[in-house]
C-alpha cells in the first residue's frame, strides 16, 4: 500500500495514478475523508483519556460531596472514552480497508492505456523464415506429440481442461530448464529457494494478489489457505514482520515452485496445448533493496531475463507494459515476449515488476540504516515459466522432420543431447 502521508500531501498525484490505471478515482477522496476521521477521532480519544487520568487524580484527593460529584462525572467520561475508542477503531479499520484497495503509484514514464497500449523498447534475435526453409512449421502440441513429450488428452482425463502431462523428453526438458535457470540465478548471486505452494491469507493479501487478481486464485476454504500463482508470494512474505539491516541488502532469492491459476476470463483463449494452463512450474527471481535502488535493480532483473532468453536462442522483444495492465502492486513492469511462429506474434514469457514499497508496507517489512527504520522496496522477475518456454523452444527450434534442436545452454542438462528426435510419425 502507499504512504498515507504522500496521499495527504499530494492527492492529485494519487488521483492521476488511479486514473491512469483505469481504477476508481473517487476512492482517493473516500480515503482522505476516512483518514481525517481516523486522525480526528484519535485526537479526541487522547484528549478524553488525558481528562480521565486528571480526573482520577482529583478523585483520589477528594472526599464527601465533592468526591461523589467527581465520581459521577467520571462515569459519564468513561462512556465518552469508550465511544471515542470505538469511533477511532472504526475509522482506522475503514482507512485500512480503503487503503488496501488503492493500487501502487505508477511510475511517471509508464505508457498510459490498456493491454494493447504498451511500448516496445527493443527486439532481439532473428525470426526464422520457414517458407524460405521449405516447410510449414508445426505448432508446439503437434511437435510435443511427435516427440512423446506432451500429453494433454490424458491430462484432461485425469484433471480436466488446461491440465497436461510432460512425458519422456518433455519431463527431461522441464528439469533441464529449471536446472539451467537456477544455475544462471545462482551464478548471479541469487539464493536458491524451494518455496511453499500453500500460503496464509495475510501472505496472499500482503503481496496484492487478493485485489484485482483474486478471481484467478485457488482458495482451500476448509484450511483458509491459498495456492500460489507464483513463488513471488512466498518470497515476499519470507521476511514478513521483520526489520532487515541495510548492510544485508540487496537480498536476492530465486524461488522454484508449482504455480496455480484459475485463468478466469480466459475462456476460449489459448485452449490448444500448454500455453495457458491451470498448473505449471516456474523459477522466479525476487529482490529486497533500499527504495532508492529499486529502479536500478529493475534494470538488473530485466537484464537477467534478457540473458536467459538469449541463451535459449529465442527471438524476443521487451515491452514497457501500460498502466491499465500493470497489476495493483507494480509501479512499472517490463515483459519479455518470445516469437511464436505458428501464432505469428510475440507472446509473454517473462515479466519483471518494480513494486517499490507497496508490498513491504502491507507485509510490515522494514530496513534499518542511518536514516532510521523505514519500508524497503521489493521487485520480482520471472526467469523461467516452464510450459511457455517449452512452447517457444519447440516451435522456434523445430526442424523439417519434426525433430527439435536443443539450445546449447540446455545440452549439459540433457546428457549432451543436441536434438530431440520424434518417437512417433
């Protein structure tokens, strides 16, 4: 959540951010009003409590009719204190409720608009001309079936639509991707982490996933636990309610976990194959830094994503995501989108977000330096979302006979294998 002092000092900036996101601007004024009630009721409560304490001292010294009169006044004052306390608590709860609905302040350089209003920052790699090579590219599902790597029919039989099995070289390819991604992250100084897939409500809410994204979250009602859609949730909550010494920063973690998403609102989209599924594995980068270092860290995370996709020899572009597609926690977000030949377009493979102090305020994570104790900044970046990366590898590195060339970075993790060969025609 944002700093209430900033809201009070510059409400127009917050209104502009809400407007750019396409969110409710009136929420700002409702929050300002609730905050004023919270502060005034707090002052009123303190005044009454001080009066009550002073009266108590007088009662101790009084006797006779004077004491009886003071005791009567004390009874009336006690009721007023109780009412003021209740009003203060109610105003504080309302302020907190509204504050949690407010998205992070967008960075001033973020393009304004919806999903299609992104700005392309750069492109990398060369898109293959399959026509010039003399064959029509197969899509990832056909290739996966030829290789004995992907089984969506039995995935649907066992679990329903948007589930799948990775079999044979498909399973080995996932393990190779995860190990290669973790090797890159470890070499860059990240601490490898295997994280819980189930988290408590405060962890999910603290990272901002029970706001706009709530419809995509699986909830186990009997246990009041949530299945994570990304290990970002567990990595952000890892230091919940802690104060970190500044000399420990930056802290960088690379988390591996299964991820679960309802994909609400995606009916009819990407139904073929494994591009958009309910369960997948992912390697996620997560950083804790001083707020003044967050923009530089954001560029580092983006560079590690570029390094990863380049090592996989994939053509991709980097886009600056528009305000209406940021998600509530992000002040700025870059997506790396790989070219998918059979779709004839770029599709998101990785994403990195600068969440500034938004998550740390909600999770009560602070840093201690010469300036005192203050919230720090959190950032996240996908390194490898496995199914989509498999889609891009199969389609971009396919050969005319249905085999798939293995990028060099993955070969040590596949026993030196240079090509994935079809097992069925």
